[in-house]
């Protein structure tokens, strides 16, 4: 197997535990994105309808008296609304009394057209009866931009939470490995401790009839003067160096303790 493929498999095995939280986070982000889109789209439609009703309330006279000039002046109120691209007042027979496209509609950025248009139509009332309609068309680009902004914030928060959980889990795993190591090894030298040595010796003696074994006991001469003259730190360093040499000498089949 090529080395690159082998490294890829090892990486996947080490990070397989990330699959579940990543899938869960992606699913949650998708569900929240759908919910946010529905909410933002509904909010946009409600705001568009509210604007239409507000202007329609003042347009009844222009429709009743069939005044295109006055109707156009009323529709100019929508010029300050960035999302609106078309506004029209329609007579009861469906013919257009006045229509206006805000001057800024043609020069808007391409992203404003993302998401298509939303339409709203409200009745123009006079004495409680409908005398026409006010119709609006607005680009939903701000809905998509709002959704992207929220999703980006959500994904950044999730990524930060995942990174934090990874750091914590790695530290916990490292602590667990350290605890497990110290349960069977000496903290200073890293050699097998008494319990580990006793268990290994018992296992070796049980197989002595079939597998020869050698037990070698050594002692350090003049170790006390090192502690007395150079301090305990120097003594610890000497023990660690001896332990390292014993490990090299014992090899993979030996057990220095």
C-alpha cells in the first residue's frame, strides 16, 4: 500500500470520532438555516405588506378621482425603500393608473437580486370598499444576505465549540494515558514499577519450561554521594539516564524495572 494511502487511513481512523459530532452539527445547521429562511422570508413579506397598507391608505383619493399624476407622487414614497423595484396603483378593472420604478433599482448590486422577488398586493379602500389595488415587487436579496450572515455566525460558533471540545478531549485523553502509564511505571524513570515487574516475572516463570528467561539484578555504586554533593535534581537525572540506557540494552523483548 502506498505510504500516502496508509497515512490517509491512519488519519481517518484517528479522526473517526469526529464524524458523529460533525454530522450532528451539519444537520443542526441545516435545520436552523431552513427555520431562519422561513422566518426571515415571512418577516420580509410582512414588512412589505405593512408598507403597502400604509401608502394605500393615502392613495384612495388619487384612485377615486383617477389622477395618474397624484398617484405617481404617492408611489414616489417607495423610492427610499432599497428593496422595492416596482410599485403600481391599479384601477378596479385591472388597468394601471400609475407605475413607478425607483431610480436606484437599475443600479443595485447583483447580490440584491439573489433570491428573486417578493410580491404584495393590498386593496385601496374608500368608505370601506375597495376602489383599486396597490401592488409592490421587492427583491429578497436582503433575506438571503441576512440568512448568510446568521449561518456564518452559527457555523463560526459551532466551529469554535468543536475546536474547544477537541482540545478538552485531547487533554483528557492525554491525562488518561498518563494515569494509565503511571499505574504500571515509575514516574521518574519510566521503567516498569514493582507491580508490573511482579506480574511479568510470574508470567515468565509460568513459561520457564518452554521459554528460557534471564533475571539480572544491578545496583548503582556511589549514588548517595551524587545526591549529597550535587543535589536531588542531579540524582534524579542520573537515575533517568541509567533507565534510558537499560531500555536501550533490554530492547523490545526485555523488561527493565
